[in-house]
C-alpha cells in the first residue's frame, strides 16, 4: 500500500514516530477488531515527508484479538518494523484493579501551550497538531541537580477530539526527559512499545513521562496517559539514544 507522509509532522526534518505508528496501524483496524491493543515498533531509519510503502501481514485472526506485522519503507529502504495486536475495547468496562493515578496539574486554560518552534530554527512539527499545555508550577527544571527525571503536561489533538488511534501519536508527544535535565541534544527513538488500555473520553488528557536510567548514550522513557475520567488509557515505553551536539 502506498501512503503519503505529511512532512509537516517532522522534528528537525525527521518525521514524528507516533504519527508514523498511527499511519501504519490504522489500515490494520477492522470492523471486528477496530482498536489497537499493543504496538511494538523498531525504528530503523527516519523517513522523509512524501511517498512511502506499507507492507502488512496478518499473523492470526482470533475471536478477541488479531495479530499483524507491518513494515514502512521508503526509497527501497526499511524505516519502521511493527508488530500490532488489535481488538475491541468495551466502553462499558471499568478498572478491576489499579495503583497509579494521574498527577495533579493546574487547570489547562491557565497553562501555557508548548510552541511548535521553541527556539528559532528548531521546528517540532507535531506540536502544530497536538496541543500540549504546561503547568507553570511544573515547568522543566532545566538542570541535572533539580531534575527528578519526570515531567507531566496536558495533551489533546488540536481542533478535534482524540480518537483511539490518536493515542499512538500522544504516546510519543512529550518532550524528552533530557530537557528537564538541562541536556541539549538529539534523542532518537530506537524502539517504542505502546499499550492502549481503554477508549479515551472526550476532553483533555494528562501525560506523565519519566526516565529510570541514562547510560552510555541511551535512556529509557516511560509514558502514562489518563483521560478526562482519570482512566489510564495508554502505557508506553521506549529506548532512545542521546546525541549531544558536536562542539565546534
């Protein structure tokens, strides 16, 4: 299947990973299994905006879930490999057990929206499509001494309600925790796994992202997202690299 990647979703010229997942996974959703359950992606190289090819294979169609494999390529080169489990979330279901609650944030209307161009010449394209708002009391620490390796903000799609497929975008929409540590540099994703746990209720969502370990130029990041009901709708984890800017 041929698709057209929207170059406006690029971050410093590299197409946003969550956007890529949504574009790859959406064609795999069926009437019987219309919702993503689990998505595991390996990012081999960053595609450019423009034409790309998605090849998919259905591994199994079951009663409750189906499993698929998909690959996005561009110019004959593999860019993303994805394993996808799809199913149907029950909107009437309620949590049986849980421990982790959303962090308390100031009202989103009193929070500042993250700009798509935070500094001149640096374009964070997905923030033209995703609205992220930061609690002034929980601004980025900006130093290793003050950082707790954890950040949180309000999220929603810009101009429309968030769909279940959009949760794949939001799972990768937070800035890297390295910014909270005051570290400037490129943070490319190597592997990203997203669990979609529920259908999102209308309204704002709260996202919390944290890192456990940074070592040898690699760090992990975990992201949880709750909807307006306080339901945990996304759990995501990625392994990313940290590439400090070269000294001139």
